[in-house]
C-alpha cells in the first residue's frame, strides 16, 4: 500500500483522496514516513508542532473522512519527495511545504486547537 504513494506525480494529488479507502491508505503511508521525516528535518523547520497537530487530527476517530482527506493530502505532500520546491534547496526547500500546511491550518482554524493540546 505504501507503494501507491511512493511514485506520485503532481497530477496524482487531484484524485487520490476521493474515498475513505484511499484516505486509509494515505494514513498508512503517513504512519510509515512522517516521524522519520520529522526526525530528519524537525530542527530545520518551524512548523513541526503544526505537523504534529495535523497528525493528531488525522488519527482522531471523530473526524469525518472528508476533513481527514485535506489533512492526509497535506501530510502526504510534506512526506513526499515530489515537491514544487525540492527540500534539498538551501533555505527555501520547505517553503512549499509550509505553504500547504499553512493553508490547511487556516482552513481548519480553531477546530485544530484541541489537537495541539495533545502534544
């Protein structure tokens, strides 16, 4: 299942999260890769706490799959090596990731507050 997300290209992001089953596969991909990525880059990025809140939101059984789809998409984008700006680019490599995460944070707004408190 992890392989479903390993070789994504930019066009694939449009329709990979259109069902609860696909969301579950995305969650498995995130489970496999998120904490490794945070360990590698957590000190380089200022939004690691936001990523953790989004993860807590994603694993909550109270959240509908439609809402989870937005978060799963953002976290898969963060983990994925396919980026608009490659992560290896000095100083600017995580700007696109920050943009995606910020957009999701803004969209979800105060709905996320309890998920920061779980950290």
